[in-house]
C-alpha cells in the first residue's frame, strides 16, 4: 500500500489511461529557420544568489536549476516527485561543487507545506533572491462536452492555486528580508493566449497565471519585487511534446489529424520558424527576466513561440 501511494505521488500522469507511446516525434537539429545558437549566452550572472525552482524534477525545472547552478546560484528544488527531485539535486551537486543545491519535497497546493519549505530555504540559504514558479500539470486532451470535471479541478488546483500559494509564500519572505526584494518568473503558456482546442482546463489555468502575474507585479512593486512570466508554445523533444501530439490526435477534433505524425507537422507548420523550441530556449528568457538586465521589466509576458501568434 505504501509503495502504491509513493508511485501515485511520483507522477501526475496516468500513462496507462493516456496510452502515450515512446515515440519522440523528434526533428533534425538543423530543421527550420534561425536555428538555436549558444555562443553569446550570458554567464555567471547569478553568483551567490538563491533561487527556488518549483517543478524542479521536471524538464523545464531541471534545466532551469542547471542553468542557474552553472551561473553560480544556490538552488532550492521543490517537487512532489521525490525520485526525480533527488536525482536532479544529486546530479547538480556532483557537477557544481561550488554551489549549494537542496531538494524539498513539496506539494504546492498545500499552503502549510509550502510555507514550511520556504521557511526552511530561508534558514538554509539565508534569503531568497529568485523564484521560477514553474510547477504545473497539463491535464487531459478532450472536447469541452466530454472533459472530466475531476481533471478540470485537478488542473486548476495545481496550476492556479498551487502557483498562487508559492507566489504568496515567497513574496512574503522577499518583503521582509534585508535587503528587501527579489525577482519572480512564472510559467504561463501560449495556451493562455491562443486558446487551443481540447485543452479547456490547461488553457484556462494558464490564462489565470498570466493575469495573476500582472496583478502581482503591481501589488509587489512597492516591495522591490518584480514579477514576470513566460508563455512557451511547442517545445521539444521529450515526453510533453510527444504527449500533446498523441493526445491531440486521439481527441478526434476538426483541428488536428488522427495521425500523430501529421499532427506533428501541423504544429510545426503553424510556426514561422518551422521548428519546435528547445527547453534551453525557454530557460534563456527566464534567466533574462530574473536577471538585473530586466530590472525595468515587471508584469511582462514573453511569448516563446517561434513567431506564432
């Protein structure tokens, strides 16, 4: 029984229900236009800073933790998946011996758990300079008429309530610390802007995150706290890329083909750059928004879409 509960805790996605394959739907590294480049990326901007990364065991979160550790930041990883969170922590600790990386088992929807974790981070690291408020859940892909109310509630609870709980707890710590202030980036989504079919819960939840960010930016500006967001579109390769392709194909809507290989092409064709973005191409704008280079930006959302509107 304990093992079953741990397995449930360690994953948000029911792969048996989704019946998602292991197909990657990968693209050649030189596909499309304006291919990814790295030679002019900034380095060592965050030496001595402290960042909390929620969903730190996942793809965006682990890549963010890696980027900030590589630039000298001390990293506190929050995740509900203990196995994934501990692995990221162990890997980064081995790779970056000059920074401190700690894992905290956190269900972001539980206010008491989040408050305790934020308090522990402050004790361990001394302060909190930065937050990547990233943890989330994609939910089902289904037409509105068939969408599960239980799954809708789950998406809203994680993506909206959980994001708010973390935002509030960290902002309150940033307000009272000396020197006061900090920088926060939240993960919204292009789904908040475009309203994709078959994603009523996810799109609604990320629209809420987008407006939460704008309101928080105004409420927290007097305390020297900037709040911005990023809205990724099609990002790959990996599990989430493959999942959305296959589940959109299975949703049996007029907007996507039933063949996932054609769905992949439909998605890529919607972007002027004719390729998906890499995870690093999401974390780059996150790092910019959290850095002092963005010191006059608050309430801003960067759409990371390859030019798609």
